[in-house]
C-alpha cells in the first residue's frame, strides 16, 4: 500500500511532527510503503534514525509556484499512489484531491484538517458552484480528521459530512522513560517560536512578572528561536524589571532532541500562552515528561488537561488570569507532585502515535 504525504513545505523538523510521524508509524507498525513528497528544504537528518524507513521524494521546482509544482508532481505519480495524504482545508488540498480522484478513481484521499478556530469560518453549506464543488470533493475523501473534540463536535453538527476525531500524538521509539518528580526543579518552561503574534510571549512575561513575588523560588525558561522584532521588547522588559533577569532565561532554539527532552524533564510546569493553536504538539512532549500544564483556552486546552484534571486554563491575552494560575499552581507542591505520574499515563493512553495510527489504519481499510 503506497501512502504518500504531499506537503511541499516539509523540513527535517516536520519528520517528527504529524507530517512525518503518521506516514512513519503506518510504515513501521502497519506495513505501509510511506513517502513524504516535498521540496528539498535543507537536510533531513532524522531519516537516518528517528524515522528510519520513511522515504522522501523531492518535488522538482518546475515553476517555483507550489500549487503548480505539486500538481505536476501529482499527475506524474498518481498511479503509484494508493492513498494520498493531504493537510488543511485549502484550495491547494482540494485541487490536489480533485486531480487525484479524476486520474485515479480507486485511490483514497486522507485529508487531515490540522484546524484551529478559523475552521468555523468555512461555510460548508455555501450555495453556488464553488460551494457545491467543495462539498463534492470533501465527500470523495476516504477519511477526514480533526484534532480537537471541540472542533470535532462543531464540524459534525454543522457539516453534512463525517469527520473523525483523531488527535495529534507523540512517539518514544518504543522506550518509555518515566520521569520521577524528584528529577524536577522549580521551573516553568515554554517551547515555540518566541515573539510571534500567535505565541503571545509578551503575555507570558507579563504574567510571570505579576506573579513573581508570590513564586519567589521559581524560574521561567523560554526555549525557541526569537523573532528579531521581539528582541527590543525583551531588552525593555529587562530594563524595567532588572530583578527578573536572573529568573527569566531565554535559551534560544534547542534542536538536539535529547537536550530538549532534558529541559522538559527538569520543568515542573509547562505553559503555552498562544492566541490560537490547531493542537500544539509541544503539549504532548511536556505531558509525557510529567509537566503540569498551564495554557490559554485554545481549542485543544480541554483535551490536553482532561478538563483541568492535569492543568489549568486561562483566557487568551489575560495576563492577570495567567498570573493567578502561576500563583495557585506553584504554591501547590503536592498537586504538581501527584500529577507527575498520572499525566504521563494519560499522555500514553490518549496521544501515543502507534495507538492513534491504529485507528487511522482501521478507517482507511474500512
């Protein structure tokens, strides 16, 4: 069974995210012949170890325009593809699905919506030729999935279409290393693209500043590449709060997976202040390492915290609400300690890639 994930933007880092992991796990555990089709976007070191056995087929830059190059690739390879795996409810994905089904009627399409709140802006019942074509194309897909229960409920209530709930996951390469609470330190950490509008890092800094006097023994560790335009914000923040310079640490990006894993293992709390997220794979890395979760109320927040059982939730852009979460959580040592083991088990029960892909395999063969 030839399974092709068509995602021209794929870089090495994507191979250990949903883009690469679904194809890889279906290959490793369920016997699929899996390939990622993409432009050559740098080196792909993870092919040697992390996703060994996964193949990459590079899309030629015939025109430099992604949609056209992708369509040319698809036309040339359509007969060698049994299952076409696409991402996002975009005109490009729907165009690819149309061409693929036109040239290979027996082939299957798996559309992973990878959606955040903006999916609600899509009018499934829109009248006119465009709306009719979109509905027809979506109904031709063998499998359509969405990552969060909230949006799953929305799509199934508002679209005349079956959308499956399939969350994102993590993989430990068959070696589960439980984290003991004694390994952890009084650290709140976050991981992501620091300073982007989406990640709302300024909310994280302000929230920590407000709570700082109530959590004096705690540090904030901010991991990830820093947007150039955000550096002046950091400089001004330190000038106004020199007392926090030793307590708020910017590490920059950590690309070594083992080193990043150690950061998660040391942290007691993981915090994400995003204004929106389709799912947030960093949540899962934190959970499998026993971190208590504090998150803005993005679509996946209830799924991740199991309705606040394993974490706390505050409103987007609410610095005061975040500070209250910090103060309450960091002063409840027993609660964090008790959740360290159970949140790891919860992550393995709900968000482990081999289990998730078992469902995908079953639905594709149904």
